[in-house]
C-alpha cells in the first residue's frame, strides 16, 4: 500500500522556523510564524499526526531531530512517520517468549524492522522490542488477542501498518530508525556506517553521535565495513 497523503511542505517549513527549545507557546511563537492562531493550530495538528509535534493548553513541542533533516530525506520519511504513529503494541508474558511467539507466527509478507532488523544489520545494540510490518494490522491484532495478548504501552511486540516503499529494505529500516529517534538514532548511524552504499539518501546527525557509534562499533563489524 502506498502513502497517498501529499508531503506536508508548509507544516515542515513551520516546524523548521523555530530555534531549538524545549517548549513553545502558540501565541508568542507559533502565531508570528503561521500568520494566525487558526493556521498555527492547523499546522500543529498535521505535525502531531506525524509524531513531529505535541501541543496542549497553548503550548507545544517540536520534534526537531526529524523536522531538521534534509528535505529529500523528509519526503522518504513520511511513510515511516505515519506507520510509527499508528503502531500498536502487544504483550502476553512481557518477556522474550512474546517475541519468539511472534517470530513463529509472523504472517506472510510481513517485515521486521527497527531493533531486531537493525541488530541483524549492525550487531550494534541489543534489540528490545519486535517491530513488524503487516498488511492487515487489525486482523493480526485480533489473532494476538485470541492467543492471550493484551494491547497496551508495555508490550514488546509492535505491529506497524505496511505502508510505503519496501523495495530497498535496508534503507527502509534506516528511515524507520531516524523516524523513531531515541536509541534508534544510534542504529541509523550504524547502518549508514556499515551499509552506506545501499542508501540513496542520508540523514544529518550530531558529530558526537557519529563518533560514539564509531567508538562503540563491534570490531568484527568494522572489519566487514573495511573489507566490504
């Protein structure tokens, strides 16, 4: 399934207009940029739908780690952002047995991404949660519930709607890592260092993050990079 939403160019430009700060106010910060309070809230609603902003009671936050990426990368990030925003998390015993069950019963044409796939590609960070793309999230969510899984915020099995382009699986995992942020940013850097020749676009990362990944990279993977 392909993403049909147009690229939110105006909303991204709006997000990029702010100097880095923890919290902004709609009236003092957003209105001068958007031109009106109504337009400001409209921009924030779109950004929140992509996981790029949160707002409440006249205050808002911007996810600058994503919004400040190059425009060509942002366009490719859109399916990842939408998928992660619509992710559904499940757990039964809340340990590795849940992940083993999911691996055994993964539906046809599903695709593992983020933690476990990044580990396969880099051996950099021990995986925690199993993120997996499936065509019909609702159908497989029902299957998991029938098997005793509960939906909530603590489960280690995460279903993602299979949207966008998966022709280049390594690049899709890379984009997912950038979109998710947090520890996944380190995975994105590791993927770029080891599989940069498989990527058609590259993100921008703080130099200290890149240096940390290079320093912590397993020696055997560095050898693969050097000889590959």
